[in-house]
């Protein structure tokens, strides 16, 4: 069975299928929040009816980059900050493939920040999970884009003079059509949010708070947390862009004041995805590009055959 005829197959799926046959020994530290992301993904994928053959996991460099070593799907380990362009290309080449990109806060909001902005702007139909532990973990504890102001580290021994970025607000401003935040300490919510993100047609950004007990001992462990959908203290319409923006601002302020707010912040089900936009203008072929490699009768088009000559 090829990956292509496995897509859309109707059968019952067990979460154990996403555990490699020879499971590698995880190198994440004891107590690391990254285990929570892995568990949530393994629980969510069967519930949306996806088999390992239907999923591609693209990761960057860092502790988060090890995700596809412990998850039995197709995997692509990119260089630092580059999981999104690879994920975008894979989705365009094979639109029926479920593409999940993952990276850390340094990988996604720092080194790959430009890709993050434009992937959200174009609304590519992929799920992007950012392991946000407010530190560069794999390289032993340097200040990251989400480290709080005043945080002391090897690169900022006197304390960071920079205000941390606001990933939720940045995602909304750039154009993401699904924006959520969850935490490793809230596994049930994390599974449901990842499930929704995978099912969403468009760019789904999940800021996943993952504690780092080894290199970020000063950071809170993101407990206790408050689910903004379940709390009576927070009422807003997550389909309303203005109300979502205000709730995101409050959430991002609260994190550094000791209050952890999580939940769905913005969902736009009406905006077409990039794939749908390209199909509408006739710039995506009816036969996925990836399938042409397995079709001896496929006719290959070249850009110089599609474009009119300049005169």
C-alpha cells in the first residue's frame, strides 16, 4: 500500500500505531513538557481518523525537533527555523496529506519568525505547534524571544532588556485563521485543541507551553492554569477578531504576572486556505504533483509553457 491509496482509508485507528516499532529512548529531560506534546498528538490523530501513512511531521532544530523521532509518521527534520517552508511545500505537492509542523519558541518565533508571519498571512492548511518554554533548551539555556524581561541567562547575565514577543497577537495580526494556547500540564485540553487544529482548514497555530525544569528553573511550571472557555471570569467571542485580540493581549500580559490562561482565542472557518485559493485561480493541478512521480502517463508542465512571453 502506498501513501497515496492509504489517504482517506476508512478503518479504526489505534494510538499505538503512532509509536515506532522500535521505540527510541527519549532524550528529553525528566519532567520536560515536550512529553505532553507527544502524548497529545498520539491521542488526537486517531480521533480525527488519521493513520500514520496520512501524516507528515516536519520539525526544526532543538528539543522539539526530536518529536518525529518518537512519532511514527512520515517525518522531515529541517534546519533551524525552517519547518514551515518545508511543510508548505509538502502540502502544496500533496494536498490530501495531513501536515504538522513543530518547533520551539526560539526556532519558530526567532530564527523562523519571518516564515511564521507569512505562513499565517497566506493561511496555509497546516498545523503549527510551537513548544514554548521561554528558553533555548537544547543549547543549554540561552534567552529566547519569549523569555521575560529581566530573565538572566548565559547570553543575558545581567538580565534581558527586551520585552518578550506576543506570539498569539502576532499570529492573529499576521492572518492565522486558528489561534490557541495550551499547556503540557493540561493534557485533556491539549488533546482537544490539537484535534481541532488538525481538523481546521487553514493555518492553525498552537502555542504550547512546555516547562523546562533543567534550563529554565526560574520559570513557572504553568500551573495553575485557567481555561478561558470554562471560566466565568472571561467572556469573549473567539470568532470575533477584535474581541480575540483583546483577550490575547490580556492573556499575554497575565503570563508574566503569574496567571496562566489557555484556550481557543480565534477561529475563522470562512476564510479560504491557501490551497483553496490556488485551486480557485487554476494554479494547482487536478492531479497532485506528488502523485505524478508514480504515474508514468502524467504530463509534466513547465513554467515557460504556462507563462506568456514578455514583449
